[in-house]
């Protein structure tokens, strides 16, 4: 590891001595030279502890954060600086491999050969290099492609609290897009469950799409320094494929909130005064340094899809607010919709996209999305009246609005490939044309005589007719594995 991280120079190594160790924070004294910010140092009995300089306390002392465990580290131990920053491997040889923050393979394979090593701290592309071309990036997921279309070369966020389906939705996007995506896909796991990384690797290998994919992990059991830098390492790999090989890159990050959380931990340990709700005062700067490197240039693009945990479902939390400002589309997941069995649990009224304009998606698509939002908003306003007085007290016109909205909601549910083993329902990939056709027919009341459950967990709208052809004796659709109807007309998977 040391040969990869360090780059030797005639004046190196510079030697210092450990002054204090407080958890992951290490103070080191250098008598002759002071290492610059972001320098990588090695210390410990065998040089196994790797630390990064974050501040210069005075002319003799630096304060650094450990990227590995500090067990066995004590005062007066020697620390070496060999003139380099943290580096990441780049090159065609990293494809189909899984790495940690140092570029070490963690897939039980041999280290890749013929790779270059580049510093993870890099500047974003200049404004003159950025491309202004906008294009829709289709996912095959009905509610996203219709209401919150993603932008190729843009940044999209999946917002939601714990357990509402962010990782499942992100995994489904990988399944749908990696097989059709002609570029390179890079998955970056920041502070999430180790189990999910192993499962994703196994699933991608079984699907045969690992050849154009790289995985980088800094999981929740690792020190905050590792979780804080793994995103920069993944971006360095993505920038290589964009700038050197001129390929389009799909960068998937799970979870960007854990990057902010790791920065908050480091800030507290470094002794910085916290800002609102205990976050680090430099949160906006740290997030910008990461997000602004994700850009579309004239030679290639990096399209990023990021899961964003929302603490306590509070979208006014500073972490969510700062992340919102960087995104071209925000997909908000609703715990209420998840409780009703409407998966994916995307909230159609809170989710937004800058591509949802006549120039971005065309007049037909734009007008339909506005009509769908209008129907769903009207239904949302009528829910209180229905709860108090009942559906029978509504006017004929309002009852028609409720019927359309409930059928649209159920048509937006979709069986996922990533949940086949749990639901027993085969996953469906639905084209944008099929989604537009289905929604237009629902709004024209073509399916008003169909029970709502006929439109639940289907792909294209024609599957509702197929389901009705094998309906039960009472006129209800045949039982579908994994689907049953709840009281009040709500369905669940």
C-alpha cells in the first residue's frame, strides 16, 4: 500500500513525531519542514496507519485524520511524509473490480496491473470545458421517466428517510441501465451496510454486466476519514474515463448523506465549532468540492444518481437543503406511500426535475405530466373530505377525479427485477412511450370500469386487459403472486 500512496522525491522522506492521539485525530510535530494540507503520512509500528493532514496548527505542528484504525499508535512514534496525497488507481484494468479508498482490491482478486495512480484531490472542469447540451436519461421506471425525467450528464437525488426504498430504487436503476448503458458505471458506497455491497457485486456478476463496472466502498464499519474520501476516489476514476477515454460515465452513490455525516464527525474531532443542528461549518464547501466535479464536458459526461438519507424525514435539514441545490432532479420517496404498498414510493407532487419543460421533454410529454400532477393534487385535496364524509358525498365530477387519480397511482407501481426473489413478481422494464400511452388512456377514462387492482404492479397498460381476461368469477382480476388487496381499495406487495 505504501508504494501506491507515496511518491518519492530527493528531499523525502520528512520525519515527524506523533504528539497526541485522540480517536482518529493525530497531532504530529515536524522540526524541519511542514507537510502541506492533504498530505498523506504513514505512522505506526510498520507504517500501517495512514493519516491525511487537514490543518497546520503552527510552524511545527499539523493535525491529521486517520483513514485507517489507530490501534497501537502512541506518542513519539515516527510519522513519514514522502511527498504525495491519497491516490486512486485509474485505467482499463480497474473495470470489473471492487476497491477500497486506498485502491486496494477487496474482491479477493490480485491487484490490477498496468494502472496509473492519480491524486484524489482535483479541481472541477472549467466553465469553458463544460457542455450545455441537455438530453433525457431514461431509466425504465414509469413514475420517474414521466414526472421527474433524469438528465444525461446531470445529478439526480433519491431523497427519503430510513427504510422507504432508496437503495432498492438505486439497485433497480443499475439493473435497468447498466445492460443498456454503453459507457462505464461506477458504484460508490459511502457509509452504508457492508452486506449491500457484497450482494450488489454478486448480482452484477450474475447479470454479466460487471465488465463495464467499477465498485468503490468505504462502508459504515470504517473510520470517518475513509468514508470522507471514498467519494473523491470514485470521482477520480470517473474523471479518467470521461477525460482520457472520452466515455460516458454513470456514477451511482449510496449514500451522499454519509459523506456529510463523516465530515461532521471529523469536524467535531478536529475541534471546529458546529453550526446549525450540529453540522460542520464547512459543510457547503465540502459538498461543493465533491459535487462540482460531476460535470458534462465536450469529451464525455458523468451522470450521477445519488441516494440521500433525510434525517427524521425532515426535508428542511441542512444536509438535505445543501444537497438539493446541486441537483438537476430530485426524487422524493414518501413513507406514507410505502405504507400503502405503492412501490416505488415516489411522491409525485414533491419530486421535481429541471428537464420537465416543453423544450426538455416535448409538448406532449410535458402537458401529460402537468395533467397527471393536477389530478393527483386534486385527489390530495379531497382526501380530508373523503375521510370525514365518505366518497359518496362528493360530486360526480370529484368522484371521477378520485377514480382517475387512484388508477394512475396504481399504474405507477412497478414490479422490480431487484425484488423478484421477495415478491414473486417478474420485474418489468417499461418504455416512455408505453407510460405516456397508459396515462393518456387512464385520463380518458378508458379503464374506469376496471377495478383498481387490475392496474397494480403491471408494466404496460395492456397488461391490465390481459389480467382481466383471466379474472375470477366475481369479475375481480385473477390473483397475482405477491399481490393482495387491502381494505379501502389500497393494495400492497
